[in-house]
C-alpha cells in the first residue's frame, strides 16, 4: 500500500482514547500495514508528568500543553518526511486535539478507540511495566470529549481484533479522504 497522502489519507493519523483502550496495539498494526513510522505519545511525556501519573495524580492542562506541543511537532516532522505517520495520544479533549493539529500543521485524522469501563479496568490491571495506574481511569473517562462531526475522526470499538480495526481505518481514510466525518463502528 502506498504511504503518501495523495491516496486520500491525512498524512498524520492519531489513535486516541483513554489508557487501556488499545491505542498502541492498533497504532502498531496500522503503521505496519501502511509501512510508515509509529510514534508512541507516552514517549514524549516529561519525567515530571510520568512521575505525577505513576504517583496516581492526574495531569492538568498545564502539564499537557508542552507534551502536546512536543508530540505534535514530532508527528508533523515525521509525516512531512515520510508522507504518513501514525501516532498515539490520549487527546481526551477537543482543545488537546486542536493543539495537536496546530503543532502538526498538516491534515490530521483522529481515531477514537473505545471500550467499556470494566474492560478498560481489566486491561489496566493486567498491564505490567507501564506507569499509568488503573486508579486514573475514572479521571480520564470524566474528561473524555468524543470527537464531534466537525472533526476528521472515526470511532471504533476496541473489543475487536486490532487487524480488523486497522483495516477499518485504512478503508475509512481511503474512501473518505480529507472530507471524512465521524462515524461509529461496532
């Protein structure tokens, strides 16, 4: 499959959602399918942010702004260099997605991966080696603003296999191009 955005895809694809939704798993599969770079949003957090989350304290907007700027700049640079890039970012609020879009400075598509609270809690409890504790799940769910019809966004049910979800993303981007609007699957 071609990597360049001429095929109707936004050059920047951000897989979003709360912790445990399956963002990184889907993004890894999607980037491999597209033959493009994958940027893990967690890698762009400051040491202070990681320590705060590890300690069970939710991040504030002030904590997130520099992170979103760093991540957005890296996504934009990778997409400009490679034609298309997949990244993960919780991007829980519309203002966070707006901030990312500004920093990326290229057409950006968002894919919201959802799952029920019970499944999310189960995944977070079973996950080892990650700094995000399951105790912060409710704070993330409380601030989640689903993309609206004005945003280039797709919502997917994270209970399906990542390969199936990746195929849905590719199909949605290819069929709808930059004019795509939110749709629900699952």
